[in-house]
């Protein structure tokens, strides 16, 4: 039987190949006004864009606002709309898919109820978002893994020289649907251990005829006290002509946000002598103990840091010497930002007959950003005229202290960036009779990011500073002997100047061709095969120039060159609320004037220097079969396939510290990636799924770039720090297992539970090596010795967990409560990876274990929805447990890991539909004014109380708006 099936499979594939070459990845869909037989997989969209997988005709997804079949299979027509339609539409996507897919479905044109795609995804089961600074969520992970493949209408997209697209740059106004693929099929692009996020935009054949939709919102950012516009307009039409149906759609969006981020941070730990150092140690009372300064010095950057037990000692000059652990600094950051996001897509569709559809489209996403960071920094490490310190009970850790004659600096840092990303694509679909199809797709995309950075420092020595490193809730407090001097420009001397710029560019030409043929009966239901060609190019260029102190006071510069902030930290910390420093906006506008003051090259003499350029060619082919058989009278759907991918990469690197010396590296890899999925319908309401698949993560281009990025010895540890890539990095590979059970217990309600396991080989982790790099141009903290951290494939790991979700819209509630519903999910994760331990020369001396970076053991989200009559509402709460964010540079005496405190957000969305066309909206984000906090920890050492690090206030925003739709 198996041999016969294999022969049928081979014959069908041969027929497809003879009909037309089979290119991979894109899968067919057709305009909504023409039914089709589509392959088994995820629900077909009602457009002609390629998708990752598509369904059979008998399981095609009902539109979000259309009649949904009852869970028992009956066809009683109950129309759902609004918020409920969105949630139920997402539920139907999962129900009708072979793979495990969770989705966000727009209620209607322009009605995805969030500002960007990342914020919209935070309520999806298993999805975690973070980095909520700047008034929005900006980073995403799926089941704890951050490297999801990003696709637009099934096409891989990226930003500049990166491997993924900044999803927050896609306006929610342009989106029709977002699918999060937790499992993978052979037909899907092979990259992304976390899964795939596919964003679908609208097409003219989504509509029966003319359609227009517009929205306008005003968003108030409380922390920045700013009012910000968000506007979008969609116009679409289709016509019956003598050459077939023709449709044209134009959709544009513009958002602007002014925001303010305020952060206060206790510095890293270093050892100090006690008030009574032993004779022979050579130390004064409370003197800072520098590594390398004396015989028997301490080792910075240990995983657990130095011991914190009272009476812990170091061997200093052969003398057993007790020590304290205290912070070296305290600092405050008051960042003012503005971003603009213009975006648009245009689509032209032509169906010359009933068996073919052609789509030409272009997509644009832009970003314009500027930030001015007002930084106030003071060391707390001088031992002149020492005064007793206060310790945490039972430790040698300093909680509060007074330090005299402390050096500090203020820095006005201005960054301006610009991103332009374009995707141009042509897609054609041709029927092979009534049961098959060929889809061809050609896409070309370009992306460019330019960034400039200017920073001027001012410095002084203050008489005294008093610090409590945790005055409560992880927030430090500090004051100088005279805080008023912080705003006096005459006592601040103009210090270093930094002038940097970079440009990242990327492009790709991609061609895909897929074909499938299906049968309505028998064991074998479909054969699908295809081929994908991708030629990717990326390049990065940079320039840097720094200068030492100017030798004059800030008051000697024009008054426009000075900036004084106010009301820092909103009264939520006992710390200075105002300080003066160089005006970042003035620095940018008068950059050549400032360069001339320092004797640096001006803009007519400046040029970017190439760092690297890369050409990467990917060839992938797959074959996939769908089958169905009956077990105990119930259908078991099977899907199996294999994908082969070959990658050839050529790199050119240019060493900035060796007169641009060029290094050429060429690497290649090939991999077979099998996959298998089974879905068994135990009853009409209960089904189970199993999936096995293999995926990989290619190294980011920055991780393979061996050029140095250096920082001087700013904290006097004896050497600077830096990063560099590793040209020989190989892809990280993962074997993935998923088992799911789903109970669709009511018409628009379901419970689902999924267990999963990821076995990951070749995880990229940092390895630090001490290196000497002469002629490096470092001014601040000048040194030739650096601790260089490089990525290496030196870790394996396992990520496993369970996720459960519930969507429930009861039909039995009385009166006005009948519109109530609930959606919620919880994800429990357990991760473990080995981390190499090394000596200063980079030799691996042992292994430690830690969780995966970015993985919370527990996260959940809940949404209480209401949709009845003209009113729609959502009250959503998102929470995730503390997690390891990153490892710090190995320069200090604290635990190496930087952890994030639990993160949360309470959001409200309201809609009042005045009539069928006009709706009024109100939105509120972060109602509880939550904070983002970090602390030091490694395994059982550290924690948020004694090892607190930074606290950032997160913005609360309110928005009112109006939507108009006619179709």
C-alpha cells in the first residue's frame, strides 16, 4: 500500500513538473468571488496572495463577520460582527488548519484594534512581547524564542541588513489578518526556530465592488504630554471588463508619536575596602579595589560575581583583606523621542478568465526617528574623607553611602534615523483543471537604514553625593550636597564629543513556483511540490570620529546650545529632577560648527567606510503529500513532506583599524528538513494534532561580521570592552515536537491545550576574550586592551512547555449581558542551555547552565470582550514572569545575568458604532502605569532587592478616533 501511494505521489509530481516548473513556498488562493479546491492546510484567504498553506474547500474558513457553522456541523446561520467577529474569526483559523496556527483577524477594514502589529499580537496564545519603552511594544517572541520568520503575504521580508522585519513598522491600519504559525510544514520557508508570523494585507478582490475606509485618531502620551496623529485611508474598486475582472486598491497610513522615557539606574558592583583595611594591604579605608592594581587582584565578570557573605575576603598584596561590594555609579536618563511611520500598499488584480488570476503589488514601510537622551551620570566610588556605609543585613553589600569629591558628567546624545523598505511583487495563478493549481511569484525588495549620532559631554567634580541604592521598590535615591548646581552651566566644563554615522542596505530577488494536485476521495488527497530561489545582498558602512575636552564651560556656548530638563521621573523617585547639558537638537542642527570647535573633519570631508558586504544565495525545494483515512469512522488527516535547502554565502569584510584591509570568506551549507503532521477528529467537537518538524536559524549578518565595536575603559577596570562577530558561525538547528488537543464545545467557543518541545543544537552564546587592539582611536577611556565578546555555536538547549487557551462566548446570558465573551491563554515554559565558561584568553574551562534568554517561565493574557448592538469593548491584561534578558559585559563584580522584573499591561478598547458606516473609538494603554525594571542574577545568586539595576517609567496613552467605512 505504501509503495503504491509512493508511486502515485511520484507520478503526480512528474505531471506537475511537465506542466510547468514547480517553484516553492507560495501556495494558491483565489478571489473570494470564485470558489476553488485548495490544498489541505490553513484557511484560504480571499485574495490571490501566496500563503504558507491553504485548506480544502470543505473546511474553508468563514469570513469573520459571516455565518459560522455550528460546532456540531449544522449550518444554522448566526451572523457575528465587531469584536466578537474578530475573536471568532481567529478561532476558525486554528480550527480549520492542519498546522497549529493562531491568528488575529481584523473586524473589518481598518479595524485591527491596535497601533501596530506587535501590539496586536500580544493577546495571541504563546506570544510574549517586551521592550515597551517609547510608548509601544517593540519586541516579540513565540513560546519564548525571539527569531520568528517574518513574512508579508507569504513573502519573506527584512529590514536593511537584518534577517527579520521590524513588525512594529507595519501599521495595524493596513492589516487584514496576522497568522502565527507554531508548527512548520515542508512548504514553508525553513528559517525561524520560533515559528512564522505572516501579515496579510488587503486586495481589491476582497471586495465585491467599490470600497472606501478611513480612520483618524488622536493619541495622547501622558509621560511626554504630547498629542499624536494616526490616520489611514483605503480606496478599492473592481470592474468587469472585456478582458476580465480588474481590481485596484490603494491603502495608506501615517502615524506620529512623541514620547518620553525616564530611567534611573544603580551602577554595577565593584569591591571596596572596609572602613578598617588590614595593615599591609596598601588600601585606604573604603578605597576602591581595582583589578590588576595590586598583587592577588580580583577577577571581574565571574558568573556569580564576588561572594556577598559578610567577612568575604580577597588576597591583596598577600594579605587576607575583607571587602564590601558597592555600586560604582548612579545615573538618570531622560530621553525625548519622536517617530513617524508612513506606510502604504497598492495592489492591482486581473482575472482574465475563471482559471487564472494575476496580482501586481507594491508595499512601502517607512520610519523616521529622532531621540535626544539627556543623561546625568555620577560616580560613587571615591574614597576621600570616607564616611561609614550602611549594609544590607547579613551581607557585605552596601545599601547606602556618602561619597566625596565624585566625578560626574552630563551627556546630550542625539540620534536620527531613517528607514525605507519597499517590496514589489508579481503573482500569477493558473488552474490545472478543477483540482490543481500552479502559482508563480516574483518579488524584489530593498531596505535602507541610515543613522547619525552626535553626543557632547560636560563634566565636573561634585563635593558630595548621598545615595541609597534601593530606597524602595528597586528605585534608587540620590542627591548632591547642592542639587542647584546641576542646572548651572557655568560650573560644567565641555568635555568629549562623539560623531558617528552608519548606513545599512539590503535587497533580495526571490522567485517561487508551486504546484499541487488534489483528489476528493481515496487515501492520497494531494501532492504538492515547489522550488524557491532567493538572492540576498546586504552591506554596512560606518564612520566614527571623537574628540577630547574642549577646555571651556558650557555657559560659553550659545544659550541655544544648552538644555535643561524638568520634572524628571514624575515624582516617583527621590532624586534630582532637573539638570543642564548640551542641547542634542542644537548639536544636530549645528554639527559642522561643533566639529570645527573640536578641530574635527566637517561634513564636506566625511565619508562612510565599508564594514562588510554579503551576498547570500538560497535554493530550496520541497515535496509534500496530504492523505486522509478513517479510524473508527472518524477522519485522520495526514501531511508529510521534506524540504531541502542549500545556502551559499560570500562575505567581504573591511577592517577599520587596519586601513580597510579586506578579508573574503565563503561558506555553504545544505540541509534536509522533514516534517509530519496528523490531525484526528475524535468527534465533531474534539480533535487532536501531532506535529514533528525541523527548522533552523541562520546567523544574523551582524553576528558574522568580525569588525570590532569598541568602548574605552570608562570605569577604570583596566581595559575597555567591545564586540565582534564570528565569520564561521553555522546555523542553529532545532527538532520540534507538538501535541495539541482542542475542544470546540460551542458554536463560537473552544478550549485548546498544546504541549511542545524544542531540541536546539548550536545555540549562539557570547564568549569573551581579552585582546590588544592598537590604533583604535578611542578617546574616552583610552586603552589598547579590550574584553571582546564574540558569538559562538557553543551551546545546546531544550525548550519545552504547555500552552492553553480559551475562547468563550456564552449564548445563554440574559438581556444586555448576552454580548459578553472571554478570551485568555496561559503559557508555561521550561528552558535550559549550557553556557561555556572561559578564561581571559578565551579557552573554555567549563560549562554552566542557564535559561534561554528572553524566556519567561509563565505568561498569560486575558481579554474580557463585549459586543452587543452598537457597542464593542475589550479589557485586556497581559502578564509575564521575570526572565533573563541578557548577560552583561564581564567587567564587574556582580552576577553576570541581567533579568527583567515581571511585565504587565492593562489596556482598554471601546467602539461605538453610530451606524453601519461610522464608528467612534476610545483606547487606553498601560492603565496601571507599569514600570520596566531590571536586576542582576545568575542561578541562585542575585535578585531584585539587593541587586536592583534600572527602572524605566512606561507611558500611559489615551486615544480617541473615528472610522468610516463604505463598501
